[in-house]
C-alpha cells in the first residue's frame, strides 16, 4: 500500500526531522518562557525576525554561525522588550505578545525592503550542509534521519538536552520553575522574580529566533514573506501538548513534523483528487485537536499569565 | 519597583500619557525614516497629505477605516469579556464567503431585501466561526488564543480552495477570484465617483449599537463583569459560559461584517488578498481605543490614515510602506503602557 | 476583641524558658520605622528591640501595621524612614536575600510554597548559587532530615506540597527558615490555621528553638496565645506602638485595652428563638475538589446561628459551596425551605433566599476594578427593580447603592469609586449589605471577619445578630474559635469531610472542640 510505504522510506524520516528542527527550537523557547510564568505570544514575529536577521548576516558576508548568533541576539532583544512590558510593568501578556509579533514582523519586512529594494526573486545564500556522522548514519531507515542532518539540527537535539538538564537539575532551573508556580515563594527565598522571568523570556526568545533562522539557513536558503506561516502558534500548542516538559514536547514536535512530512507525500501520491489546500490545512487542524485532547488534564504552571507585584499580599 | 493604584486619574494624566505614547511612536518612526535616508519631517508631511490632504485622500482614509471599525469593534467586544479573539481575520473571510455565495445570483431578490439578508447571513457565518473556539473554551478549557489563531490559517486555505473550485469565476484570467456580485448585492457609494460606500455608515451604526449594549444593557454589564473577574461573576449568579458564548457570537458577527462590507461595498468579488491583516490591525485599533466602541471609530480612522498616507508617501519618497505597520505596532505597545501609567503610579521603592 | 475565658488545662502557664534577661545581647533593633502607602501611614516611627533567646509578641488588631513592619524587616518592603540592625550590623533595606544572610527567617501568614513542587525543592530553592551546574539533592535531603528530627518537625521531603495538610505546610515554612540557619524567626499569625492541638505542638517547637538559641517575634491578634508563649509584648495600634509590657507583668484586659484603645462592649447575645426548619442536609456528599463532604447531616433553623468550627481544608469550602450554589450534592438529600435543591446554581440559591458572604472578598466577593455601584447590584441586576427588557436602570441602581452605603456604614468616596480602593472592612460591609438587604431567610457567613479590624468585626457581628433576631438561619463558618463560641447557638466541628454532632451553646469545652477538630472523638467514628 503506497500510503504505508512512505513510512519506510528514509527520505521521509529525514524530512520529518528537518521539519521538526525549527519547531524544536521554538517550542523549547516558549516552554522556558511559560515555565517561568510568562506566555510569549511574540513567538511568531520573533521567528520571522530571527529568520531574516540570520539570513541577512550571511547574505552580507558573515559566516553561518555568526548568523545564528545574530538571530539569537535579535530574539533576545525582542524578549527584553516583551518582558519589560509584561514583568515589571505587568501589562497584559496577550496584548503585548501580539504587539511584539506585529512589531517584529513589520520591522523585518521594512528592513528587508530597505536592504533589498529591487529584487524580483529572493536572493539565495549558501546554507548549512548536512554533516553525516560516520557509521551511525548508515543505520537503515532512521540512520540518515537522525545522524545525517545539518549541524543546526544537531544543535536542536542538544538544546533539548540542555533545557531538560537545566530545568530539573540545576538551582537556576528550580528557580525558573518556582517562578512559574508561586512567585512569592521565589521572592521569599531572596531571588528576584523579575530577574528570573525576564531572563527566561530573553533566553526563550533567543531560541525562538534560532528556530526561525533554521528556516532560512538550513531548511531553505532564502528569506521570503509568509515564511513562518503559523509555525510559532503551532509551537504554543506543542508546549501544552508536551505538558511543559522538554522530553514530551520534543516528541510532540517530531510527531507533528512527521505528520507534516507525511501529508506532503500523501499529496503527491493522491494525484489531485483532494485539493492540495486540504493537506495544508491538516497540520493546523491537528494542532487544535491535540490541544483538545490534553486540555482537561493540562497541568500548567500555576502562575502562568499572572503578573507578580513584589510585596503584594 | 512597585505599582500603586491611583485613586482617581487626573484629567491631565488621562490625556498626557496617550499623547506621550503617540510621540514615542513618531520618534521611533523617525529613526526608521532616517535609516531609509529620508527626512522625517518631509516624510510625515507626505503621510499627512496622503491621509487627509485632499478630499480624495480623506475619502480613501474613511474607506480604509471601514473594515477596521468592524474588526476593531469585534476585538473590543471580545477583549472586554477577556475572550481573546485573535481570529477576526477568519471571521472576516467567513463573512466574505457568505456574501459571495448569496450575492452572485443565487438569490434573485431586490436590493432592499437582498442586502440586509446577506449582511445578516454574513454576520451569522462569522458568529459560527468564533463559536467553535468559544465552546472549546467553555466546555473543554482549551485556550482560545491558539485555536482562533490557527483557524486563521485554515480559513485562508479554505478560501483558496473555494476560489479555485466552487466559487471560481469562469471568466477570470490569472489569479483566483470569485464571480462578481450582482448589482442588487452591492452596497451603494456615498459620494458619486469616490470609493466610499455605505459600509462606512453601517460601521458607524454598529459602533453606536455596541456602545449602547456595553453601557446600557444587562449583557454589556455581564460581559464586563466576566472580563474583570469570572469567578466573582459566577458567584454572583451570572451564567458565565452563556455570557462568553453570546460575546463570541457578537464579536464574530461584527468581524464578518467587515468581510461583507469589503466585498459588497468595495471590491465586488472575493480574492485571496481581500484582507491585508484587518483582523490583526483590529486588535491595535481596539487597544488604542481602550476598548471603547466610539473610540474605535476614531482609532480606526487614525490607523487607516497612517496606512493610506504611508502608501502615498512610499510611492514618492521611497521609504518602504511597511513603516505604517511598524508605527501601528509601536502605537499598540506604547498606548498599552500609557494606559497603565494613567492608572498606576510607579514607585521605585 | 471579644474574649472567651473559661479556665483551660490545654493553655499552659505564661513565660517559657529562655532569655529575656537584661544581660542577653540585642539581636535585632528597629529604629523609628515609618512606611506610607499613598495617604495611609501603615507604620509611624516604630522602634523595637529583640534580645537573644527572647520571644516577643507583636500584638495588634488587623490593620494595625504588624505585617507591614515585619515585611520591612524581611525586605519585602522598603521603609520610608528608619533603620534596621540585625546582630549589630545594619540591614540592607528591600532585600530579602540580605535579611536571610543576616540570619532572619520568616514564616509568612500566607505560605510562600509552590504547590506543584516537592518539600525538598521548596526548601532548597535559592539556597545554592544560581548558576551552579548541579543541584545537590542528596546533601539537602540530609540536612532537612537532621533539622526535622532535632525540632520535631516531621515531614517527608519528597512529597508534593499540594498533598500536605495546613499544619504540615507550616512545618515546611519553618524548616525553610531553619535550613538557612536563621537565628531570628518571625512568625506571622501562625496559629490562624491550626487546631488547638497543632497550636500546642507549634509552641513546643518554638520552645525548643529558643532553647537552641533562636530569638522569636510572634505576630498575633489572639491574646491568650500571646500570654502563653511570649516574654514580652509590644502592642501596635494604628501604625504606632501603643505600649510595651513584660508578659509576666500584664494581663489580657490591659493588653486588650492597649490594642483597641477603648472599652469595646461586645454586642449582647439574646437567647435564641428557634423558628422553622429552613435547610437540611442528610448524608450529603460532594464530588471533586480536594476536600469533599462525606456524608454530612445538618439542619438549620430560623432565628439561630449554627457555627462550624475547624481549620480550613476539612470540607468547609465544599459546605460553603453547597449553600452558595457553586457546588452540588452528589449524594444524599439537600433541602432548602422545604423542597429539594435541584438544578442548583448560585442564581438558584439567591432565588431560594440564601444570602452569602463569601470567604474571599477580593477574589470572589467583589470585582475589584468595577465600581461600588456595579458591585452592589451584581446579584440582583436581573430583577425588575433594576432591568427592563435587557436594559439596566442605572438610576435605580445608584439609588440602591447609596442606600446600602448609608445603611451599612460603608466609607467610600461614592458609588462610582472603584471598589478596590475601599479598605477591607468597608468592602466587607458592602458585601454584607448586598447579601442582607433583601432580608434572606438563610445566610451563609464564611470567615466573615477575617482580616478585619476590631470595629469592623463588631459591626459584622452586630448585623448577623440582628438578622438572627428577625428570624434568619445563619450558617457561620470560621477558623476563629472565639468567634464561633461567642456567636453560635449551635456548634458542630468539621473534620476530614465529616461533621460532628451538633452541640448547644456552652455544651462543649474548648478542649472537647479541639479534640474534634483534630479528628479524634465521634466525628472520626461517624458512619
């Protein structure tokens, strides 16, 4: 059966992991923000800004890793803006998040038009090349998928490991988790809740931007408008789906990406009977279904979205 | 740092801070203009001229403001009840699709009957669009932010599918568009040869209606109570879920009327680029208006002016027209900060 | 403050072992602390000393400024004027970390614990360098076990705080301070949430700590406890020090007078006149929530106050929810005014004549950002008096608001003022007015005087007694045993979701009630 054969092709799994990589970065980023108690709806815009700034750095002559660094710093800058408004000033996290998305996206488009005013087709750069790991990449079916990816994908796995370790095994992670559960507890132990939350949002936003940069520097090789296309919002669903745990969120991202890769191939073999738009809709609908599935049992951080005012009793 | 509530915001504060927000917005925009190698004063002059410098410009601004009034009202109504409707874009398209389905000849009725019928059907379509996420919220506890956002993408794809399929204009060349509306389904122009149409009048009427609902009716009171503190509202005997559903129906309906208005009043048919983000801009309009329905009209005209003016300016000064989007986003963030500062004093100790 | 003074073997004699002698060094010195919040002066030039090994009680009614003062000491607030010295060195203001490093520990009135984390995580939070690569759980666990054992604060480090009882959570709060080598311990109203038996255990722990060399500040508004545990009492009133006494040289009457500044006559309690049966519960259980009801029997008669004693977390919230309409009965018979409570909801409860004063006036009783006017009509806005065909009659609403403000002595700038600006006492009076205005047949008063100053407490009690006199049935749920004993004609004790049998006024002693609250006695054997 053709539909099932897709799953046996190693190219399918390679594509799945490749599609998952930006999602992994961005989901980890959002997870860190939300664990500290801040919903960051700027994710979509920050991914756009990261995609552009990383790509543009390389287009302007920098090397790829410098591009990644610039993307991360861009993300952190927007994270600083978001957290300044939502943490010490306690403004609505929903409104500020949408505002940051709008601002980041519009600044990106403005800068793109300014820097490249007369392009008809998006200029290309030389992206990250796949870096196969000897022996491991020869394992049938999943070998190439896991071990013949670009360095940025390997960084994505590594990020999950670091985030998991940091969150559960370090004093800093403990403070971040406590800030999301009961900020009074953090303050009473002599740690500044504002510093923890702002730091978490900045680091999370940096990761989101790197996720965006993956699109222009690893998956594809140019920047075009509507590139991120809702992936940021999907990552918010993935954080819920993963119960705010890095390991589960990683699984969710891979499952989702596999589904996405699958529907692309399914489209190719279905021969046009079903309109292609239906296939493209499926990832978004799947995300909504995933949210419904876990909604009742969601054990979210208790102080998520609740601003903390020092000394308020 | 501490925030202390002010007992009664002074009049000067209520005016000074929002004005300050706009000053900051213009300042940041000036930086961008300088980066583009142009002179801020002349650029803003061009923007102003493009927005209101002639009868033509003014009429364009009001035309552009019409859908923003609808989506601004939709967001203001929803946000008052703390229902985070970020899906006005999808609801707008739902209204537009319904308008095309009913208005391209399927119903051979005279205009005085056909137009209201289409408007109401469009509103219903938008209401249903938001009903789904609202029920998911009240029944299953699913956060409506993500569901409404994701539905925006689903809807655009759905419209694309319809335009290449069932609604396709058989005589169209090139890009996908729907059949054109019959004459009876078109909203008439207000001024003979200008683009301003009666959708604008409908928008104002809706703003007044929403104002009456919020200020004078029990439903408006309930929406505000639920938005401030749903638990206390429930304790007092209010049926919170029912109120949220009613809010969703009203909000979705208003956003859909934006789609109806654009198709029946301005374009005459449906294409994929019907809305350059009116749903999202509606959020900015609503916040600038501090969720006040009458303020939405003023904020919508202001924001429309920026876009129309920037378009005109961009053609002559070479500064990318996206500066309008930057200004609008900056205005949102600065305004939200300014509103907070009118109500709270910042104490450093 | 209303006093109850039967002689009681559970209350030990005053003056524990420990310091307080003139030769003990001063470990803490607050000098002329002043703190303002807008127009309100919460602390007015307060000075106090603490000697090593001393237990000093900071006494005062709600709103006197005790918690603010301690928050300044601990660094949650910064004083506008004045200094703090701990162990001879000045303490950096506004920095809890500095206070902790100087050896000051605080057991907050509202516990600062993260429910979804373990005891170990809560205690160790912030105790290691923030950027250390590893969190040393092993050594933390050892230290906690050691401290638990030394001071009799038994608790399992790996349990989730959410699963602990209130008494156990307080132990964790104390361990948090001891873990950080606190030598000065501040306890803010620690017994408000404890049964009499747990209170005695706490006092025993405090005596051990003092024997170990700690110095203690004990904040309370309960005179008998202050007399039982402290060496010295400092009385605060209206933000100022009203007086300072050695505990052995003073008595409750003098302290009460210092606390309140005037002779407060408690409202007279006339004998009850039992009316009709207005509400009955037979074998009622509730579903869901952390502490459900398990087969509860209760009857409420007109003209009587029935008091439910017990500490929070034993099912009071479910019982209150039942009467308020926010919870339904999953088993058993629940009847109000003679007929079954079907299709139960808050609006149904209101329609059946239940007036409700909820436990949490800020989160549930009032909508903080709406005006006094908008709050006062929140239960009745659908009645023909205030709305016609969906439109609200704001003029009628305003008249009603003004009437309630007048009749219930609510001090506020006016009906349009945002309710968040009212003091706790005035907010509660408004909520009381809203609940009582329609002269309901049944009244639920859930912790009605929590956090209120003495004047407001007396007012609330007076209005409840008035309602009782006109024939209403009142269910009073309170953690304050004194309040229960003063007001109730019938008393039952809530423990682990079950209700004890009902006793009449004066029938049971405090000791007997304490036993029931702790879960011993008949309540534990109820079917």
